[in-house]
C-alpha cells in the first residue's frame, strides 16, 4: 500500500499531540529524505511548540560539519550505515537541545545502489537521552516511494519513542 500525504500528515498530527502531552521536543537529521521528515512535522499548526530543528545533511562533508560524524566512517562503512545514522542522531540531539531525535541515510534511487546496498536501502536511528535504536530497511518502489516510506517509518518510530517505547517495535 503506497504511503500517502494524508497518512504522513495524520502521523505528524499524532506525533505533535504526543510530544505536547509529554512536553518533549524533537529534532531531525536527514540525508535521503532531504528534509521531508521536518516538513511533515511542521505541517501541523503549533509545531513550534515541539519541533526544535531539522538538519539536512545530504553530503558527507555536511554530516561532519553540522553533526560531527567522524570522516573516517564514510571510508570504513559508507554514508548508508548504522554507524553513520547513529553518529548523526548523536550529533543532532545535543546541538538542537531537543529531547528526542531521528536520523536517516539511504539510497532512494534510481541510481546509486550496489549489490551490498541496493536502491531502497535506508538506515534509521532514533535517540532519547542515552538510548539509541537503529535499523536497516529495504523499501520497494521509485525514489518518491522510498522517501515517503522512510518519512512514515521515522514518524512511527518517533511516536513510539515519545511514549517511552522502543521505536523498532510496532
């Protein structure tokens, strides 16, 4: 089932209500979604009460400059990896002053994939305090479908994290 704009808006609305209820603020660190998660969150009126900042770090250079991702990680494991998204989320949280964070890096396509990391491969990480959760997903579809599915997964994980749950379970 394709992820629609209305579904993403509904997730964002639910997230805003949860963040407000728990008095939490969120930040995003995005690569393959190009700010799509932040855009979805800020669709909701009143989001300035719970959205702190969004980092769009498309290049490896900006991942390092804005979020302190160690440059050696890119040569060791590549930008689309557990280590990089965990470093992104670790950099975004203290810089923003938010309470919870999500980071994403992936290969949305149509090119850029490899046998090891095919198009549709996305790593996501969520963080609250010292708790870090990360997972690899493989999404089907074109570039837009991969990006929309990533945004939806990120929001769903933030919903669970805001409630004190493991964002990977659901």
